C-alpha cells in the first residue's frame, strides 16, 4: 500500500493537483463552503480520478494540524522526483541547490522565493520528506509542488554533469567571495544555498565556480536566514 499524507489548504491542494507530482487519492471539502477556488479544485481532482468527499469542517480539522486549512484538504501519495537528466533538460537552466536546511518553514520559504524568481529546478538531499511535506507545501505557497525537483545522495555528479552543459555553480558564501554588487549572475546557473548553522559542505564549496556574498548596509556580523539569502540571490539572477 502506498504511503499517504495530508495536504491542507486550497493553495497546497491545487498546486499538488496541477503539479502532477503526486497521486491524489481523495479531496475533502467543507460541505458548507462554496467558492470558485474549491469548486475548481473539486472539478479537476474528480477529472483526475480522485475521490471527492463533502464533509463537516470539524472532520477536516481532525485530519489536519488545526483550523487553518480553509475548508479543504487532500490525501495524497509521496512526491515523485525527476532524474538529474530531466532536471538539466531545460533551454536555460536556473537550478537551486539546497543543503543543510532542516527547518521545513525556512526550506519552504526558499523554494517559494526561488520559484517566484524564475528557478526552473530544485536539487535537494535524498531523505524522507513525508513528515514535513505538508508544512513545506504551505510555506512555499505550493511552489514545492510545482517546481521540477531531484533528490540525490551525492550532489557532485549532478554538479559536474551540469558544468558540462555550461551550467556553472554559484554559492552564497562570505569566505573568498565577491560582493553581489560587483558581479552579474546570469543563467544558465546552479545557485547553492546552505543552512544558517552548517552552511554548505566542503565538496560543494570546493566545486563552486563563483562564491558570492550579500553586502550589508549596517555593521552586522551574523548571517541571513537561508530563505532571506535565497530570495536576494535568486532575484539577482538575470
């Protein structure tokens, strides 16, 4: 039997259906709520073979993590991932590599910013994301369900395959780096963002073609959150 998780909220559920990276088993909607968004979700979910359940709002609250579901949730499969070849198969790739980011809200915020900035793909560590999928989907405003994603144990073969296709690796780093104000980030590229505490691993650091830091306007010694750094760097990519 396939593992199942619950995604909640119309944005996450709609993104999962439209993203087509999961099987949608069932969609549950508040029987007393009628709006265009939920009507659209139910229509496309039923078209794709999902079971539709109109039920009490209390039941939906019991299935989810509180009352912020907005009257809709879905029972879905584990997310499917694309191969490294599919990740790189883009006319002008802009790939985000995320490493060492443990907080699912921060992780989701990174994806949200990167996707809004035009990222074509996401490269993440291979792990069991099932327990955090719903949080990541909500924090990313559904972007995690839409963006082409590869999960890998070892990033280096993918990084070097990307380099052979002219996709250089740029990392957000302060050591031996140039200011973001003094360089131009142009696609195709792979942008690596590390967690605030651990940063990027040494193999990723050593593989970088360019190290870039974000200059501050005040005397501030601490690093930005991964999501803040990802947002600033992603929107600088041309």
